[in-house]
DNA sequence: GTGAAAGCGCTAACAC
DNA sequence: GTGTTAGCGCTTTCAC
C-alpha cells in the first residue's frame, strides 16, 4: 500500500524545500521560472495531489459549503426543486474545488438548528445556503450570525435579509397565470397556497391576491395547503365543495395542482372545460399528465448556480467589500392544456 | 472575534497537558477519574469543540462519506429515489458524526469517474455509496479498487460485487404485479423497461419476463424506456400502436407509468377499463393521479439507512473482518385503481 | 530566489 | 496516571 506523495516528497525529489514547492504549486511570485518548471514536473511525475485535509487545517477553511434541507418525509421524494438546485450548485462548486455537504433533517426547528450548529462548530463548511426562508424574521438569521457562518439566501426581490441574496421574481409568473385566466373570462379564481410561514408560500399567495386586485376581480376563495399531493387534494375538495365554487384554481406548486386535478376529475369535472388549473414549478411530469398542466417555470438550476457563485465569492473575500445581490430572470408562465374559458352555465355541485 | 477554544486552552485551564485532555475527551483508559471529571468540566465551561479538521488530519480520515449522483438533467427533479435514500443515509451519518458529501454529475462516464477520483484523491471521504449499479462489470468497481476507496453497493439479492452490499428484492414486487394482472385475466402484459445497462432496469425487466413465463403466459411486447416521463410517453405510444396492443402494461417506474396513462387516455382509452397499468417506486404523487396508480413500493429510506450503517462499519473496521451483506424486506405491491380485468371485446386501434 | 522553521489543532507513542 | 514530544501535510513568515 503506497502512501500518496506529500509535498515533502516532491521537495526532496526536486531538490528544493517544502516552502518553495508550496509557492510553486500555488502560483506565487518569487520562484525562479526554471525551478518552478522543475517542481511542477516532478509533482506531476510523482502524481502529487495536495492533501485537502492539510490545507483545510492550515487555512482554517473547509473548502466546502453546506446545505441543510428541512423537509417533512412525505415531501422528500416529491420536491422537484432541490435536486435541480443542487445540480446547479455543484457545477459551480466543482469548478472551484469546493464540496457540497448535505444535511437533511426531517424533524422540527431544534433538529434543524442543530444541523447548522454542527456544520459550523465542526468547521465542516465555510458557508451555507439558506433556502425556504421564513417570513418575518427567520430564526436561522440570528443563529447563523451567532455562529459566524456566512450564508446566502434565496428570496424574492423585495426581501430584505442581512445576508447576500439571490433573488428571483416569482410573483410575475403567478400574476401572468392569473391574468391569463382572467383573460379567458374567469372571475372566480381560487388559490391553493403553500405554508404561509415561508416566503415562497406567502409570496405566491400575495402575488395571486394582488393580481386579482389589479385586474379588478374580487378576492377568490383560498385554502392554505402544505405543498404535498395529499394536502392539495384536501384543499381542492374544500374549494369545490363551496356553494359557489371557483372556475379556476391557481396552485402554489405542481404537486398540489396535479392532485387537485385528480380530485376534480373524480368529482366529475372536466379539466379544463369545467375547471381551469395552473401549477407552479414546471416539474418534468407536469407536461405529461392529463391534461398537461399550465404552470410557472422557475429556473432551479440557475438559482443553484447563482447561489453557489455568490456564496463562494462571499466566503473567499475576507475584506468586507459588499457582495451585492444577484437577480435572476423572473419565473415565466408555461401555457399548456389545463386552462380554458370558464363554462357558460353555472354548475350545480 | 473570539477564536474558538482549542485543546491547549482546555489543558491550560485544567492545569494538565494536551495529551491528558485528549485522552479524557476520548474516554481512553489511563486518566484518573478526578482529573477526567475536571477536564470534562472545563471543556464544557469553555465551550470546547474538537476541531474536525485537526482530527481529520491526524487520523488521516475524513469522517465523511460520498455519494456521486450521475443523472441526466431531465431526471434530476423527478427521481423520487434519491431524496428519500439520502434522508435515510443522513439519519445514520448524523448519529455517527459523519457528513455526507454530494457530487452530482450530469455528463458522461468521464465526468462521473472524475467525480469519484476527486473525492478519493482529495481525501474528502472515507467511502462512497454505489447506486445505479451497471450490469456486467460496472466500470466503477475497478476505479474504486484502484483508488482504494471503500464502497458499498445497492443491488439485487443475486448480485455479486467485490464490495459489501445492501440487497433488496425488487423482483418479487414486479412478479406480484404480473401475477395480479394475470389473475384479473390479462394475457397480453407488456413492459416499459428502464435502461438495460442498469441492474435495476434490467432486473425489473427480467422479473417481468420470468413472471410471465412462470404463469405460462407468452412473453409480452416490450419497449425499453429511459425512466423519464417523456420516454414513458413515447414507449406507450409505440406499444398501443401495435396491431395487437397489450391489455396491461407494467412500467419500470411511476414516472413513465403516469406519462403512459396520459398517453393512453389521450388515445381514448379508459384506465383501467380498457388498459391496466402498474408502476414502480410508489412516489407520493402516484396515489393522487387519475386513476390512482397500482405500483410497487420500495423502501428508499430504509435502503439509505442500511447502506450508511454498512458503509460506516466497513470503513471503521481496519481489521479485515468480512462485513456481510445486509438484506432488506422485498418490495411489495400496492394495489390502487389502475388495474382491472381486461375488456371483453378486442378493441380496434 | 530559496531554505528553515513555526504554526494549524489534534492524536499517540514514549518517558517519567 | 500524567507530561512531553513528535507527527499528520500544508502554508507562511522571516532570514539569508
């Protein structure tokens, strides 16, 4: 079992000191071109790879970024956002030689806080991504400040946190969906919302609400769901059971929308003839359900890339140059077949 | 900005040497109970947290495990397996104080190999999980042996790799689906397979094939898909366009099955009256589509837990005690509403 | 331009 | 029992 070569081996083989090797390897000035070439060659020849562990110790840096996913178990396999987001993050991190540490917690806040705390106190990461921001004051903000752990957040353009943020306007996508429905003639446009403690859940609801208002339509009925299919089904049943059911429903994600379509169909409604539906996320499946779902596309991959780039810059610069936010193109409406003009006659339930 | 206390600080405060502190902290014999208590107390008081980086360096261990996900971008958000698997892995790793490093590669084999290589050569992880095993000789087997990187594989009970494995019988689930359909009276039972280079894609197909044979049924038509919704749609269109279309289709995953149902419905077929369908995975959505999908449930969370436990043991034991495989309960059929007896009359296409 | 040596924070062998 | 010391492999300051 051959031990992998260390910087000392290279130094010996090249006939120089460890320090010089280090300088040569890191492109630092003050090494004669000839020496440098020789060092690089022997390093190459020996198959030298710098030990990440040793660098981490002497730099007091982990060269890794962390992501804590707090999710109820049911939502784990169904959420389309994280895998794409993570893929985006990875493309950036891989280039920079950083790694991504994942922590998934399925319990409550205590467990989540513990997740961040351990990442920080163990020095396993140099910074973290803050997704699923809570409205008001997210408790993680204080925690991370406490832990002195750099972070970037994902949030809506009007958000305001003490951390650098990647912003993406989801509202205009929802507004476009509402406008599209209104344009088709709908007047009772309902909403199945996500949990209102999250900025995205809350933001989408607000966008729906304000879009209705801007169009001079009355505020439609709404039910707050939980982003799960089961929750979407229950919410839909509630909405359709009302005395004057909506003719269109704007869902806060595709999962709830698809479950909602199923419920409506079971109740004998035809989509889109009797009921129009829109989703949010544009999951791969949404184009392949019956009917194909009109939805709002959000670029999770791009978000991941942008967030990783921002966090890397934020972490790398020890000087306090303000790292500005970065904005992504707004979410956009994807028209498919789940929307149509409302039925002419009022239905009876 | 207060530097976090090191072992030297604790030693000084407790009036002992670093070595003694280290022994006390690690529950090693040879420290007087009184001294030990005092050390533990001062450590607690100072808020001492051992530096993971320093331990990693002196132990030559990363205290982290790696997972390389190789996935085409389309499948990233839709695959229900990984999130649950990762959650399972995490529950075990968190207990053991290990971290999970994720690497996602969307390109080909070269990129994937590079992913493993970097994890190994950078010493970022102590071992890796090998999912999506290829049939025949998976190229990663040799690579990892080369890199001297411990690994555990996920595979079918009859698999055979040089690495410890977590095994789960998927075949009996598929066989149960076929038997269920045959019991309803179906005789032309088709299959939409996953990519045949993977053991799970191949295994499910073989299970379907052998189940038909065991029941004395003729081998049904089949199309090899790619596990994506789009692929499932295309495959289904092909099967239903044949002169004598099947009356039932067994899909290798839910995503393709749901897309297949949509295609069939667009062609005017009623599910399950005109066509029965089964899936595989039991995603959250599959109970909330129209009709709810009969499928095969596989315990991804349990797989993750078992794999993590196995890999931890495998990595921790420096002595060569053979770490046996661990077997999980077989996948089981979940009956819902997408299956029924075949239509009495032969349809015309 | 290059070498020597002192860290980074912990572990583990070896003295006492 | 406890203290001392030499690593783990790299970075970085300071002489020369």
